[in-house]
C-alpha cells in the first residue's frame, strides 16, 4: 500500500498509450467529495486522475521548450489487472521502471 497522498501536484509515474514511462504531476483527482484515500477505501481502487507530463521525445518542442502531454481520466495501473498503458502509479510502486523507456508488465503491480 502506498504511503503517498494523492492530490493536485502529487508526483506520479504515468505510462503513456505508447507504454513509455514518464514523470507526471496530478492536475485533477476525480473523487467526488471524498478524499482520494476515502475513495480508495470505499471503492477498492484509487480514483482516476488527469495528469500532465513532458513529452518523452526530445524533438517534440514548441515555443516554450519540450511539449507537454496530458492524460485525462487516467486509471491506476492495477485497475487494468496487468497494466497495458494509459495508467499511473505512485513512484514507490514501480521502483524498477526506467523513465523514458517502454515498459511491459507481465503481472499486476503490488500496492
């Protein structure tokens, strides 16, 4: 079980639709009036989040520098069973994931 608090600004590891691991920040937590932790307790899973990250491709630039990527209504990786992409994790849940690399999971990630 993660000891991190899920809120706006929390650092998470996102897995893009292309299965690339990226550092990301939480923009929105879809949790209703509960805290994220209460949502997890009540429904047995972390709420979906919106997040923002820097594009892993260094050639994707705009006038501000590296382009930003967004993922909306992104579920925690364990909701998928064996994570396939378009998901997020707390950093301590995936300590061996290399940022910027394509990731493949062969089993669910332990919380």
